[in-house]
């Protein structure tokens, strides 16, 4: 039984250094996006609180609009908490990786 040589193997790929110019732009973009989201949640919470105050003081007569403002504030806060949870899960997964 004869063993034939392996032919047609490719030469190794050349290794080039990673392009880090895009990394700083992405980092700034994420932090700006996160700050914007937090500010929108805070604004939504303030609007919900103001709607409740207006209803209590008699300025607002429409209970439906107050409930909508409160529910929007609740949903935005829940979304931000889920975003935080996912970011922490991703961070923990990265930290568990063996290098």
C-alpha cells in the first residue's frame, strides 16, 4: 500500500495588523447612543410624573392621556433595564473567554 503526497495546499495567509481607526468611532457612537437613550427615559419618566401631577391638581381631565404617558414611561424604563442586562451579559461572556 503506497501513500501519496498531499498536493495543492495553499500558502499561509499573510497577517496584517488590525485597523483600529474604526474602533474609536464605534466606541463614541455607542456611548452617545446609550446617553441619548438614558436621557429619553428620564424625559419620559418626567412626562409621566407631570401627567400624574396635572391629573391630581385638576389641570388634566383626560385620564386616558395620563395612563398612556405613565405606560410609555414604564415601557421605556423596562427597555433600558433590558438593554443594561444584555450589555452586562455580553460583558460577562467576554470576560469568561480564554485568551
